C-alpha cells in the first residue's frame, strides 16, 4: 500500500505561558494518535513547515507570522480572531469564562461584584478587534450577564483597567465589602491579592478573588491560593491541530471561529467559605465543603458546627431564602460538574466523591440542575481526555 504523506506542523508560542503549555499538551496528544503528523516548536519567522498552530496572541508574534510565512499555508490561530485565505481561529469562549466565574462568586454569597484587568486603552495589546481586546470585553460581558440573571444590575459591577499598583489600591479601597472580583487572568489575580495584603483587606472574607487560566504555579504560589477558571486550552490545542490536519488533507478551511467553553472553576482559598459576616453561615458552608463525600443530614451539619437543626434551617431560610438541603445539593452538583470536566473518573466514581448514594441518584439530580446528563456535560466541557497516560514504549511495560 502507498505510504501516507507526512506533514510538518510548526507551533509558535511562548512556552513559559501556561496557556501555551496546555495548547502543546493537546497538540501532542493529537500528534501521538496520527503518526503522519510531526510537530515542532518554531519561531514566527520560520517558513519551512506545511502548516502552523499560532498559540500566542502577542501582536509582535502575529506581525512576524504575517510577514514571514506564506499565506497559502494553513494557519490555525488560538484565542484570537483571524481569517485569511487559509487561516482560521479556535478561541476560548471568553464570555463563558465570565459567566462561570460570576456564578461561582454569587453562589458563595457575593452580592457585590467587580472586574479587573490591566489593559489601558493605549496598551499595544489593546488592538485585537475593532480597537479593543475582544477577550476583555467578552469576559466582562459574560460576567455582567450572569450578574444580571441574579438580580445585580450591570451598572453595579465596577471595572478597573489599569496596571498601576496605586490605582489598583485606590480602587480596592472604594469597593463595597464583601466583594467578589474576577481578574483578567491568574497573574493579575495575584496582583489583587498582594494589593489586598498591603491594604490589610482579608481574602476571601473582605475580597474574594477569581483568576482565569488555572496556571499550575501562580495559583498555588499565592497566599491564599487562587480560585481560577480552568480554560479549554488543552482541548484548543488538540482541536486546532486536528483542523489543520483536515485542511492539509483537502478539507475546506473553517470560515467560523471554533469556541471552546470553560472546563470548570477550580476552587481554592481565595473564595473559600461564604461571603457574609455571619459566623453560623460560614461555619456551615465550610463544614459542608469539607464533608461533601459523606451522606450528610441536617442534624449532622448542625452537630458538626455546634448548632441545632431547627436553628440552622431557619437561619438559611432567613438569610439565603434557601434551605440547608438545597444548598448542600447545589454544592454537590457543582463538585460533580468539576470532576466530570477535569478528570476521567467514571460517573459511578464521581457520584461517590460528590456524596450521592449511587450513579442513578447523581444522574437524576444532575439532569434536573443542568438540563444535561453527566456524560453530555463532560462532552461539552471536558478537558480530561488529555490526562490519559501515554502508551508505554516497547520494553518499558510491567515485567520488562
């Protein structure tokens, strides 16, 4: 039989960036499945490959690519809008990032929300689309959309656009408290936490902070650790290379952007507990979070925090207009969503870890809450396919 043609794909991006590392993981997974594909990290002025995955939205990189690489070669741009004769885009669903972050903050009792980014209008980065960086505007749009659904008017969601540390501190001083802030990414979430420390504002009691990207080092380096939206960058790298391969083998160039939704919000200490100056609520939420996998009852929760079941139930109804059981169920569904999107655990394993008595119980509650089955949720948001172990090399398996 005739040998398949081999294709060389150049991947352009700054490998120090967590998003680019995730793109590379997804691309590497696809390349392992398709032996006719070779991937190479390459500078933006190297025109020697058959196609390119552009994993950097830096204006200088984009300009170099457009200057040095022939436009008759297929180009896949990740997280930026770009269409040419043979180029197409795979972007994160930035509005979805904003929505899931707002939902996370609101579920933890934040009725005051704010949005922070660093891109001043004269920044060289502020030029991706129609004079603005579309990622900022889309993240903010999704954030205020979700706020509106919860009865918070968009005019009540302040936004700061400045990289100036003093401007950030002045803004933080003026915000009502407690407040939940979504930051453009994890780096700027770290800056917000550092500014809060300088102002002696408590995180998360006074200021709850959410970043975007789930950077493996930044989120854990911070004190407290940073809650972050895990984006679908692994999936974007996989699907970007798959689309490039299809174009190289004769398929038409996609004419619309492929959006990749958020996987999940990964909760850490920067949003821990409940955003209320109410000791009983805070103790109850912390206890439920720590014991989600157990078959908790309202008497169990009350005993665990030194309260009475009737007192606890009436307290929830008065302050949250929701019962203890409803809040516990919401937390379990939220945890199940996260496990389905970020791991390869079976539905049975997820149900046990989220505190459901069996898989059928999870499926019923999950469908009622989300409108989807657990496996449909994983199909829509999951990035866990890239976590499967690499096949063993010959001679390295067990017993070799």
